[in-house]
């Protein structure tokens, strides 16, 4: 089995506060270790008249600059998937996971990124609902909503997917990943 990681929405538009800017740096350092066999990056794209604009009045991530994934992260991505909602998990994504995993249905996928209480939680829950163990590396997650939103996301995920799927371990090697 390959060690697959989904790097959720590590884009300029989400790196607007000190926590998420620091998260971007930590994420790049983690990916520099080259301990994952496959790196999938998601890129959130917001359009005018999106559900986010209509319901929240939120019009961020509509420009190319905001949607850009920093090169320090992008250079590690084997695959980039654009998404227009919180989630990227669907039938074609699961098929892509299988292809990237040498045709084998993955048993475990690591999840990191932003925002813990929105996209990270939704993606981890969808993996779980598709019979794939999501392993959320909490040291590599944060939220634009601040520390309270980040902690809320972690708390809710413990209930949704089980606390054994969340770890604050800082993996240094492929062996560390295998032990999670």
C-alpha cells in the first residue's frame, strides 16, 4: 500500500492569518521529507454567485492569486484537484485514488491542510464513509477561523471518524507513517 496524503486547500487565499501562514511553512517542511508516495493537493475555487457568496456573502478565493498553491507545496503534488465545495471525494476521485495506489483500493489516506473545521473535516468524513481510514495529522491542520475553530474541528472529527484517526504525531519517515 502506498502512503497517500491529501493536502487540503493550501492556497494563498487561505494563508491570511499567522496560524495558516505558519501551517503553509510546516506543510512544505513535511512534504520536503518525501515520506509520502503520493501527494494530492486540492485547490478551492470560488466563483461569483457561488453558494458561499450567496449564503455567506463570502467572495474570497475568486482570483488566480488567491487560488494559487505556493510553489513550496505545489512542487510536491503528483495530482491537483480543483473543487468548488468543501469536498473533493466522489466516485471519480475514489477511482483516481485506486489508480494512484497501483489499482488497489486504499485502506488509509492521510489528510492535512486548511480549514480543519470545514474542508479537512468534510474530506476526512467522506473518506471514512467510503471505507477508507482517514488519518488526520493534526499538527498539519489549522483554520482561518482561529484556534477555537481548529479545536472545534478536531473535537467534532473525533466523534465523526473516531479519535484513533487523529494524531498529533510528527512523522519523520515512511516507517512512522506505517505505524499510524
